[in-house]
C-alpha cells in the first residue's frame, strides 16, 4: 500500500524557511488527517497534484503550511489563524483537471473521506482557480462542504 511519501516530498508541503530549519522533521507540522485526505484525492484521481513547487524552481511557497514569519501572514497586520497556520490546509492543482472539476468530485464522494473537510470556492467574491482543502470543520456543516472567504 502506498503512503503519502510515495507521492509527495515534504518540500511540497512547507516553504523554504521551514524546510531549511527542520528538514525532513517538517512532516511533524502537517496534520495526519490532512495527509490522509490528500492521499485519498491523489490515489482516487490517479493524477499528479501540485502544491508548493519552490523546490523545483517554481514560485509557489505558501500553498501548504504557513508560519508566523511568512510574507503572506506577516503583511496582514491583523490576527491570522487560517487552517494553513495549523498544518491543516493545502491549496493545490490536479494535473489535467480544473479546480471546479476536482471540487465537484470531492463533493460527490464524501464517503471516501474519513474526516469533515472544507473546500474554498471564492476569495473576496471571485472564483478561485485552485483547490483549497482543509480539515478545520464546522460540526454543524455536512462532512464535505464549500465556503467562501
């Protein structure tokens, strides 16, 4: 049986600052429930998933764990407690699929997921072109639900 480490390296889930300080120990900052849900998506869709790509020369560094010194967080000048801060969220793209199609597949298959998950659809009223998946569930909501920020 394949594990999350068969599909992802830790550099895809954390930024260079975290990786340079903690290396492979950075796995401890990512919630196991999130990793399990990410593994389900990867295996069920049978397509590569792109989260952070800085390690491969790309420009994505903040699509997984965000830390308190991250430029995305520290420029807000206000309290910032997103699921990304707690290692409970990822933003990603699935090769060969649109974000809408991936979200639809997830919403249509809630029983595949052992935990309640959230999917972001819009940011500031505009549709997003990536998939945001997190496990910061609201117990009053269905197992898989979409929200807007």
